[in-house]
C-alpha cells in the first residue's frame, strides 16, 4: 500500500496515522493520572494523614492535552 510512495511521503503517512491514533485515544480515554500526587492526596510520611492535591482538586485525575483541545473531560 505504501510501496508506491516516495520515502518522505511514507513518513508523512505514518505520522498522520500516529496522530490519528493519538487523537482517537484522547476521545476514548480523556484522563491521565495527576503527576503531582497519589490519587488526589499528598500523604504525610506516616501515610495516615494527607491533604488534597491543589493541582487536580483531590480527584487524582488530569485531563490530557489532546482531550482538552477536543473539548473532552471536565
Ligand atoms: Zn493531583
């Protein structure tokens, strides 16, 4: 299928394909784990106490960039 394309065009086709997969995944799975906390909680060293994460509001989830662009998520 790609054999008749020159190498540059082949690279473009592959990149567009990867972009399509990335965009589709942003539609299906709009959230990723918050990178700064453990499930929305910042735990004390003992693990018994915690405060809510200010970045994700304690939800522990983060809307992915592509999903935000697509208007998905919160
Ligand atoms: Zn967080």
